[in-house]
C-alpha cells in the first residue's frame, strides 16, 4: 500500500518533468523510511513532528499555505469536542463532506497536491502526449483480452491518474517487448 499509493500515487505528476530532470524523494531510501516508521505514531500523527521541524529549522517554509488545510501551519484554528474527540473545524467539515460524498478540493484543481487532472484538462501538450502514448501502445495488450478491455475502459472513462496507471502498464509492455529483441 505504501509503495502503490505513496510512491506511485504521490509521484505520478512527476512524469511530466521526467523529460527535463530526475526526481527523488528521501523516503525512497529504505533505511530512512524504516527510521521514519519507527518514530512513535503519536509524534507522526497530524504532522506534529514535521511541523515542529519546519518551525525550528526552516521557519520561512512555515509561510507556505498547505493544500489540505488551506492555511499556514502557524495558523491557530478553533477546536470542537464531538463525542469525546477534539476536532478542528476543517476536520469536521471534511468529515461532513466525506459522508455526503462531496470532495472538498476538486481533483481537477491546480491547488491539488497532485495536479495531473488539472494539467491533463488544461494543457493540450500534456493531454496529447498521454493520448498518443496510449494509442501507439495499447495493442501490446491485445494478447490479453481481459487486461486489454479493462485498460481501454480505465483509460477512456477514468481520471488522469487512472490513465497514468494504464500508461505505466503499457510502458512495461513496451519495455518487455523491446528487450526481447535486443
């Protein structure tokens, strides 16, 4: 789950800059990741340790407005007590939105942490690149009808992240096909 959602999901928008640079996260280092996971959950919850680190070591970074909370980490927010649990107003609103199946931040927003959907919808170069790669390589899946049909459905009906998942599968097929002939 960490690999699929953490690395692949969070970094799927990085494919747009791979032509220009390599990307890397400190969390790709196994020793560092194991160290982070060894930190007691109480310190990791709600980014407590991370926020404290920013405030102490990089105070100018605290001026950045977080996408999730839409405020700086130094902003004090009122808490409410609901059923023996303290909640910030944004947590309460997000909980209500989730129950009503309303997204508080649209996936197609430029403010999204992973704005691939926004880029796909607003940048014709990016959407053309994605669509052309799909059209040029979808036939690699024809020998596997179930996977072929599922990929077509995901690409034609899915979000840009789902399109990106299909492209990831196709790139593997392209790579395998090319290595067979080398």
